[in-house]
C-alpha cells in the first residue's frame, strides 16, 4: 500500500512543478510582450534576446559567458519550491512530502539540464531531438510550447503544443 501512495506523491510533485512552470512561463511571456520591466520578465527577455539566435554559440558565449540566462535560475527556483514541499507536508504529512519533493525536484532538475542541453547541442538525436525542435519553435513564436520537457501534457491540454514550425509552414506555402 505504501508504494502506490508514494508513487502518487511523486506524481503530485511532477504535477506541481510542471504545471507551475508552464503557467509561470506563459505569464513571463505575456509580461514580455507587454514590455513590463520586472526581474522575472527581464531574465526571460535576456534569455530570448541571447538564445533565439539558434546555433550561434559564439554570440551566446560573448553575451552570456557565465550562462546566467541560459535556463531558469535554479538557485532561486529551487529554494522557492520548498514552500510547495512545506505546503504538501502540512496537508499530507512529512512522510508523504519526501516523495513529493523528490518528484518535484527530479523533474525540475531534469528540465533545467535538458534546457541547457538543447541550447548547447546543435542537433540532438531521437526523442530529445524532437523535444529540442519543439523548444526551437517556442523561441520562434513565444506563444507555443511553454513546457521544456516534463510538462508537455499541459501544452497539449491548453492547446499550445505544436510540432512543426508555423514560420516554416508559412514559407513553404
């Protein structure tokens, strides 16, 4: 009985991370489009200013040598996520908060590392290449594919997942 409950807790951690990240990413892009000057929109704006030039690694390195804008600031997001772990523990108990936190932080770290890989590697093979292409579409449109990797389901549910570039489709017709 304990294993299925803990798997549900891990799933709740994934759900919390992936949905919060997806909705937050949408919010940041909305604020960017409106030109708002906030600390979070600034970081997102800088990321896109630098990394929308896909494959231009020299420019990326010159503009962001310490890669401060290549991914979300893990050293900020990680501690803030402890609030979600604490809230879950308050509702479900600390023994269930541990697998919840493991799921939340595992998928957070997975997205963080894969996002960096997507920008550092020209063309990834297989499934990772498919996700990388979807991330490139995100950079082209700023209105699609807000998920990184672990939250694709939310873009499917919210109708913003696309697998082919609308820019390439328009130029082909």
